[in-house]
C-alpha cells in the first residue's frame, strides 16, 4: 500500500500547524500561571463584596418573610 498521499499533509502539519499550535499553547499556559492582574483582582474583590451584600439582603428578606408569613417556605417548596 502506497502511503505517499500522506506525506504532504504530514509535512505541512509539522512545518506550519504544529509550531503555531505549540507557541499558542505555551503562551496561554504562561498567562494562566501568572495569576490575576491588579485590575482582575480588584474586580474579584468587588464581586465578593457584592455577593456578601446580596447574601445579607436575602437573609434579611427571609427573616421578614418568616415573620410576616411563617409558612412561606412550605408553600414555595411544594410548587
């Protein structure tokens, strides 16, 4: 069986595709390894603060609902 028809695609792959693929792969690995930038860290902290505020609001709303309508949880869970 003649495998000559595979030689050209393999050579093209090895010369052009593989080096670009490797360069992009290791560049992305290096960027991931560097961690968060200052701006990303700031945004992450802001999101954490917003999540904590939302959690406190949810707790407050549940407390109000527990006081005003003690069986709201059972009614809502059965739906």
